[in-house]
C-alpha cells in the first residue's frame, strides 16, 4: 500500500508521509523520564494524538504504557463516583489487553476496586507496586470531560498520589501522567454547582509547564518531503518547497500536511513555489471548508469580545504587547489563532490571516459597503489581473461614494474599503495576504497572487512628503526581496488642501516601476 499525506485523524508512519518529530519526542520523553505530570495543550489538529501514539511506540519497552481516551464514553461515566471508577477500570483494562501480556491485564482486573476514588487510589498503588516497570498513563481528549466535577475529582486523586510519592516512593503510583487536549487543565474555569458562577478550580496545579514547540520548521518539513521524493522522484527543490510551505503555515501541522496533500492529489504534483501558492488558494477557496477553518469561524461567532479583539488585531492593525493574564490573548493562543512574536501579538500564520480578513470583508460587503461589490469585468483580461485598472477604479469610487465622509472615517476605514473592493474581483481565482511586518498604523503591504502572477500593493496613510518618499524606498526594497520589477503604492491623504494627480501614474524609483495613486 502506498503512503499518502494524512489530514484526518492521527498519523501512522507505516501508512503516511510524516515529519520526523524525533527531536520533539525526545524532549517530551525527558519530561516522562523525570516523572513529571503535564498537559500537551495545543489547538485542534496540532498532532496531539499522533504524538501520544508515537510515545506509546517509543516507550513500551521501558514503561507499562496505558493509552486511554474519554472521547465517546457517554454520560453514564459521570453519573456517579462508582460509575466513573468502574468505567475507568474497564477503559484501562481494554488498553492493557491490546498493549501488553495477559498477566498484566489480569493483575489490573483483579487488583482495582471501584466503589470510590479512595478505593481506586489504593488499588492503583497496589497495582503499580506489583509491576516490574514504571507505569505511564496517557489520557487523550481530556477536553471532553473537563467541565465535569467527577473528572476533576479524578485528577485531584492523581494529584494527591503524585504529592505522596515523597513518602510512599516513585512506584506507588503512575510514574508520569500525560494529558492531551486543547485547553490547559491547570486553568480550567468550572462550575462546581449549578447555582454558582464559574470559577477557577485547578486540581492539576502540580503539572509542569509544557514548553515543547509542536510546530514544524523548514528543516523538519523537508524530512517529510525527502520520504515522498524517494518514492516519486519529482525533482522538486525540497529546501525551497519546505521554506515556502513554512512561509504560509508557520509550521501549523495540519496546514503543512494539507498543502502537501493538495499538491499531490489535486495539482498534478506541482512541487514548485507556484504550486504551494495554488494549494493555499485551493484550501482557502474550497466550498467545503475543513474542520479547522470551521472551528476558527465558530470561535469568532460564538464570542463577541474575542471577535472584536481579533478584528482590532487584523483589520485595525493594532499592536498589542503580550500579557500572560489577558483573557483574549490567552484564548487566541489556546486556539493557535494567535502567536507571540518579539513579545507582540500576531495572527499565527498567513493562511489564518487571509481567512480572518475574508471573514470580516464579507461581513462588510453584506452590510454597509454593498457599493464595493465588483465583478471581474474589465479587471481581468485574458486571465490576467489588471491591477492598474483596479486601483484607478478604486480611486474613482472612493471619490464618488465616500467624498462626504470625514477624514477620521477614511483614515480608519480606507484600507478596509480597498480590501472589500479587491476581494470580489479575485475571489475563487486568486488570494491575498498581508505581510505581518507591515501591519502597523501607517503602512500595510498586501501581496496578491492571481493567475501565476504576484502583485505587491503598499497602502499608506499620508504623513507628509518625507514619509511619502520613504514609502517608495520601502516598496522598492520589498520588491527586490520578491524579485519583482513592478509594485503599487496607494496613499490615503486626508488634507483638505491637498494637491494630487488627477490620475494614478507610473514612476521609476531605484530601478523599479511603481504605480502610484493618492486618494
């Protein structure tokens, strides 16, 4: 059976092309060898289950590894303390049956008592003392249970046993317990009784902080491409492709595999920089969005405060310093929609950036900016994007439709208006993203890909002649980094006595052609 790139469920090295994560696993194994209890808390489709299965394969010689999950166990588990303990016993018994010899399964079955957490605790100690290896407990999908008090009581029991190891010995309980889920169990906000407000109540405050970087960097992505190339001999430039994939994904595991899968299955194995761009476009324009994109949309729709915060980060280009106790930043990091870069809050990757921008652009197009809806007539000629015409028409539209708006409105909304104007024109055929380094109050560089071509548009707010010259310098330098000869400069000027050219015009600067429009 041929291997494939996997984007659903956990990955198996016998069936799927996979990134070599041996260095990450070695770091996690150090936590386990040190007897630590911790949570692998990462966003959806970040490789958590795949990591737990790899740990099971790697450590089964040295440990009795018990891999379990509470996903799909039903409500009966939480009906009473006895029911929970009984179900836990059964789940572990099943895991041991498939993992180890019959004698360990029989020992567990005969030893474990389930009338109460106290009985369960004592019998776990008895079981661990009889086993000739340290016992490692892996619990996947803990988010399914973290809003239930019985599960938290169970974690509290494990915490107490962890704390008792100083007196009773390391082998008096599980050597290490690893939880996996989206949320950090240490920071759970739970409701202890129906009539109470939600409050922080951590039964897992003994857990060590999990500091392993789970994203895939270019030198790791290339290991998956090496494996693929050994089978297909495409002649791809693996270093270039791994860097290009990382540029768009920032190493988000699902996005890395999804790009590779699309290139392999849908783009006739076009392993080129343009192929990566086409894969990103295909992903973003799919009429059946993947579950990760749906999850991001739900997180925005279901939490108005978070929605407003993300809008300020994206459209308003506001910069926020990192704060470990800010709830909106914490939420964005939990879902891996955000990351921290140079101690500033950033959207995690360019794909999410485009996805979130489009989310807000479409909301505006459905609402007050209906006049900005455009079809492709005149803007696309023989399959090529006519960017000078787009900018010319945008300038005229702003003058005709928004000339009565005040300067504060235009300064705040000018860039949003341009994106709302651009989106319907390129929709389905091209895509755009905003360079993160340029998202500040005075400047925004938009990179548009369409029909195999790339366009760089710098949007600026007028700050005077000196800064206008600097804008041309910045754009020319940026064009050099992308090996482009032409770029576009759109300046929003709000001076009542301003003098501007009637029409946009081409000019030369430092060997680059720049099409400039002042609005």
